[in-house]
């Protein structure tokens, strides 16, 4: 993106920074959802959303155990405290990931079954809903920014030209972020549908 018009206007410098930060955060959140979305191969990121009850506190699985993938169809979970094996197994069964963990007393093996065509289509539909939610979040951020700019113009903090250029800049920023998310979703969809 070229030099920001808004960053050059003292009254809008902070607004621009806030909008950029919030939009980036929405995109990063979408990326995290993509990483944890199940494809045909085993991936430790698939378990990022799993929380284990650890001393009364829901704790991310990767903070109580070492996770690795010895092959394309298995995730191995080795807890640092063997006493929480049952809790980890319970959390995995409770998650909506459809896994059937196998506990041998020291580690938990999670076989990742190959995805059926129907399951792949469900995952792609879910991905579309998540994408639409994140696009909506970015559009809401744009709306907030537009309101702040119109308010600044109304209070005579910026000129009409600066208002017009700033509104165009916010629209351009919104379009870029949505395009980034669309591209990420297309790549992930292709990965999911690949047999």
C-alpha cells in the first residue's frame, strides 16, 4: 500500500493505526482457524482449540504436553505430568474433532482417519462460515473507522478532501484484507478437497 493519507493527518493518525491493528488481528484470527482446520493429514495445529482441565483451569493442550506427528496419520501427545492423561483423553473426546484417542499409560496416540468426501464438504462449508464471520468483522471495523472520520470532518478537524481521501483509504484497506482472507481460504479449501 502507498503512503497512508490518514497517517499524515494528525487528527486521524491514531484512527488509522487502530483500524490497521484491528483488521490485522481479524486476519490473524482467521489464519489461526485455518491452521486448526482438519485436512487429510495429521497436524498438531489441529489440536490448538483443545483445552484440558489442569488443576481446575482450562489450559491449551500444547501447554501441558508435547505434541508431534510421527507419521501422516497419527498425532502423539506426551504429557509432562502423566497424572493428567485421563483429562487429556476426556478433552479430546469432548472436542468436536471426531478423534478416538488411545491411551497406553504414558502417551496418547490420536489416529487421524482419512476424511470422507462428505466430511471434506462439511469442513469446506464450515470454513466458508468462518470466512464470512471474519469478513463481517473487517467490515464492522471499516464502519467504525468511517464513523470516526465523518465525526472528525463534522467537528472541522479535517477538510472535506481529507475526509474523502481517508474514506477511500479505509475502503482500500478493507478490500485488501478481505482479499487476503479469500486467498487463504481458497488455498485451504484446495488442501481439504485434495484426496
